[in-house]
C-alpha cells in the first residue's frame, strides 16, 4: 500500500519478526523513548495504529506524530 512502517513493541524480542514483515523502524519501548525515536525517523509518524490492550503504548507514541 506504499506506507512506511515502524513497529513499537515492549521489548526487542519481536524485532526479527517485525523486520522480516517489512518494518523499516523498530522501537523497543522498554529501552527507547518512543516519541523521540518516531520524531527522529523522518520527522515523525503520519499515522499510528494501536493494537495493544493498554493505554501506555499509544500514549508514549503520541509525541512522535509528525506536524501536519
């Protein structure tokens, strides 16, 4: 579909799967500042899709949205 994909996971244990499936960027939330990593990635994310059952992950990513 032409989208660039970043994956944010709790730990680095899923990095290999994410990259194999096409993730251009992988961020382990336990080790990195999610918002800072997204901002450093070409200015930030344009869309964030949350598939986690908690509010913690999407809240940590909101600061990484690119300005429109």
